[in-house]
C-alpha cells in the first residue's frame, strides 16, 4: 500500500499524541496509540496489550509526576508490508531541579505501524537506548 501525504501527516500526529499523552500522565490515551495487541519494548521489559501498556504509562507518570518531556525528531516513515515502519531519535528530559532540564535518555525508536478504522497505531515500538 502506498503511503499518501495524509498518511504521513496522520503518522506524525500519532507520534506527537504518544509523547503528549505519556508526558501528561494520560495512561489510557498513551495506550490508545497502540493497537489492542500492541507491544512496547523499553529495553527494561516488554509490555503487550492495552492493559499492560496503560499500566506501564501509569508507572511512568507516577515516577515523573508531570516532570518529563519526550522529544523526538528526524522521523523517517516507509511503506512496509501491512502498513508502515518508522524510526526517530529520542531525547527524554526531566524537568525541574537544579540546573534546569536534564537529559536522562537518548536513543532511537523503531516502530511498526498499521492503519485501521481508528487511524494509524503502533503495533510494535522498540526503544534502543544509546547508553
């Protein structure tokens, strides 16, 4: 399936919704960026399905209490069998504290995406930390 300009814009919006949802503590909204059987591999564990994804996001929100910002850039999206693949760079910041924001993690997201009735969603997202 050829990706259209509308597909590219929708996928970019998915990436932005993902970041905004997890950083603002909206675990259900973050889990909804994945398909119901979606998988997130953080390098610290694998979380599969809506309930496990929402639980992960709730734990993240509890740890950072609104003081985190995911910054992604250099998004590349390509056609892939059954949908699309994406990759982008990640910098995770902790806000506040002495000296201002601090970069906690840098890495690369590697994603598999599919378009369904609800639009584009992640089926699999793997974050590979640089450290």
